[in-house]
């Protein structure tokens, strides 16, 4: 299994993107913050690997907010029978109207000209769409609504930091609340079905499968 999150751009590359396109791109998560060239080359190597060939798999540290050096990457030996690419936005479709829509939250209010959103939608129309084209099938896990994402993401943040949920500082919870606003728009529309066709698994607030 490959995690889309492990192919985030490095902190230095996101800083460059923030300076040249829009400051909001310093924060990982939205389309445009992934190294799709590295992801595609990794897929190519896995698909063509010999039985004893070693393929390095990138690792991104959310605690450090940066990609780990290559000597700390995972390794895969041989050619896998199945490759699963896991990620919150896998299969997302573009929406040409998004850059011109009223802001959904405080983060989007920092993008009044729509340049940040426009760059994301352009990516979903091109490089991300080409990546989705490589897939044989899609499986989408749907939360009951976006409102449950904060609680789930807070749990994940505690795990990322290696601490218990009760130990997570309030300022970090506030950070998570602001962080998830970066991908609220695309998450909401995926929950409404705007994604590549595939199997849809609905889960409840406890993440138990409903249908």
C-alpha cells in the first residue's frame, strides 16, 4: 500500500510554492502539495520491478512536516501483485467554478482572488487526473458529514505526535481546526459524489461500516 501523504512535497518545495503561487501552499494537504513526479516514478518502478529488485518507498513525517531522507524510506522487494494508493482526495474531480465561489471558511477568506483554489483545480484537471487514469478501480470511504472530520483528525494528530488524546494541547486542537479548512471544499464535494466512479463505503461517526 502506498500513502498519498508520503508523497507530499518537501517543506522547502512547499515554501517555494508558497512564495511563487500563494502563501497558503506552505500547508500540506490540498492538490498541488504533492510530488506527483516522484509518485509516478515510484509506481513505474514497482510495476516493472524484477523479483529481487529493491524499490525505495518515500516516507513523510507529519511530526516534522517534511519528507524523511532517503536512507529512512521503506523498501519493497520485487513486483507487487496489487498496488493500493490510499489518500483522502484520491479520485477527486475538478470544479471549474470553485475559484470564483464565496469563501467557505477563514482559510478561503485568505484567497479572495481565487488563485490558491484555481491552482488546485488546474492540478485536478491535469496531473492528478492523469494519475487517477492509471487506476483500475476506486474505493471511496464516506464520512457521515464533514463535521465529523475535526474529531477524527484530532485523534490522528495525537497519534502523529505519539501522545494520548487527553494529552493533546488545546492550541494543537485549534491548529487542527484551521488545518482541515484547507481541504474542506474538496472533501465536501467528494462526500456529495463528485469523484471518480467506484465502490462507496459509508461509515458512521464511530467509523463503523453502514453500507
